[in-house]
C-alpha cells in the first residue's frame, strides 16, 4: 500500500500497520474512525499524540492506570530494578513483599499467586476450581466479559438474535470454531435476577465447579450487583459445594480491599489484574488456602500444576507494590469522591439538556447510557442502533474537546486528577448531550 500525500502522521502509521497487523492493531480497543491515533508521551492524567495534541485521559488504559501515566515514584522504582535485571530463573524478594501487601488488603485473601494478565487470572481460577471440586461445568452472568478464555467468554456477545429466553439464556460462542463441548459446560444466568438465576442453577446441582461473577460487570452496564443477588448466589454455591469466584480484574480499584467489601460475602477465589500491575501486565489469584493449595507443587498429589515464564517478574512486582502502597484508604476515598462528583454532574447535565440518558457506576468508574433508566442486566444494557449513534456523537465531541473516554462511554479515573478535570468532563458531556439530542 503506497502512502497518500497530505495524511497525518497517525494516518501514515496506520497505513503501514494494515500491511502487517490484522486490522492494523493488536487490540481492538484502540481502533477509531478513520484510524487510530498514536501516543507519543504522557504524564499524569494527560496524553499527547504524535501530532502534538494533548488530551485528558479518562480511559487510563481500560482502567489499569490508577495513578495515571509515568508516576514519578513508579518510574523511579522500576528504573532502579531495570538496572538490576528484568526476569530471572530465580525467585525475588519483591514477590513476597507484594503478596504480603495484597493479602493485607482483604481478610478473605489467605494465599495468592501471580500471573500475567486478567485473562490468565480468570483462567487459573476456573482451573483451580475444577481441580478442587472435581467438576467440569462453570456458571457465569450473561454478557459479562472475563477475558479470552474459551469458557469464560461464553455469552459475552449475545444479542437479541441468539440470546434465548430469559429463563434459559443461551450459551453462545464469541470466537468462530469454539468447540460445542465448551458451550455445553457453561451455564448462563441473568444479572441481578436472583429468582431466575437460582432456578437455572438448580438444574445443575452437583455439576458446577464454580460460579464466576463480576460484581460490577462493565459490558453488562457497569451497575453494581444488588446485595440480595450476591447473597443468594453465595448461599447457593455453599450449599451445592461449588466455589464462588469473583472477577475483580476491573473492580478491585473500587475499594481498598476490592468491590467485594461492599457485600457481606467472602468468595473462595478472587481474580485480579489491571491496576495491581502499576502500569505493567499482571494478574493474580487470591483466596482460601485450601483451594489455592491445588497449585502447591510440594504436595504429594499436585492437582493443578501451574507456572508462567514472566509470572511475578520483578519489574511488575516492583511497579505494582509501589502503586498499591500509594493507593491507600485515603487515595481510594479521594478518587471515589471525584467519581461521585462526575456522576452527579453528568446527572445534572442530562436533566438540563433533556437527553434520554443515564449514568451508572461505582467506586472510581462510571458509564453513560442513552437510556431513560439504568439498565438492570445485559439485555437492558444492549444498545439499539439509535443509542449507538448517539454514543458515537458524544464520544467524538468529547474527543474534539480533548477528553478521552473508553469506547463504551465509560470512564476510569486516576488519583492524579482533580476537580478541575472532572468539571471539564461534565461541561464536555453537556455539550455532547446537546449534539446527541440534535442528532436523534
């Protein structure tokens, strides 16, 4: 493909990328029309692209940068470790220090293992559940995203065309060629509907290794689970002998000990990722010692042999430990208060413009929907073509105003933001709502 004259630097790079990368990217989330923009540098809550345009970053790499970009304390600690080495065929002390820190944030965390991504953490949690229970099937919420593991991704892209009845949601594949046996081993339940969920689970008593649950699933609408729903699922798993696995890859940022501290339940396992890497790829599985010990290589009978070349590498461990030490109770409270200010301001912008919209969220994350009331589950959150067009108008307006959001209309705040940035976002939202209303 020959380069066209007059194109921007990002457009020229994308032409090259299309020749060597499927779709020109390695992750679909950076795509935008007519082409992705390419970052040059970033600091704090601002990112500058290769054209020299600076934007306030409310996406924070899909919620993984709790302290924004290039935090001085993280940069200093990682730079020191880089000079010592990046990975060894030996253990390092910082792995122990960091594990102790994370275990200290939540009383339900008795033992922990590090991996390299949220997908890997969920996968390991599911496999550990199978090893512990001797069962094969899992249950998960319709529409919930849990990474790219075949079993965990079932139903995440379900649509009205294939999602089946509310009483018996279909197990639908995401990737073409997914083995039918995978679909048969995944039980799909609705979010925030305890009666229907329990009726479905009752048809699979004694079969489930675990129930995989995100307490505020992004793709289901970024609405916190109702306490009654969570309690009902916990009681069912305990009675059945299945494990409760919480996916806190995104939501662990919500409170000092994770979003699970909003509820009076203790899971058997928790999968973590994103922010706990301090800006580097990471994942972790934590939970009950007896369950975690299925991965114990010193056992007479190792039920789940588990390892990874870059698991607990000292770069990630160093960055993560510094970042999470900085993310103390005061920092959590401050960034959560900023999110509440944003949600309150967006609510007011919705009222003043008369747009048909609402905002959901919790902790330091929120999401805008072009719906009259907050969606209860995946089916209610599913966007119509008109809502999709309105969201595109809003996001394009925000981008033109120098404000970056996640492409679902979501935001994940960072501790380096202040009220000034939040107020700029609220003003941008108001302008975007006015344009979206005119585009109806």
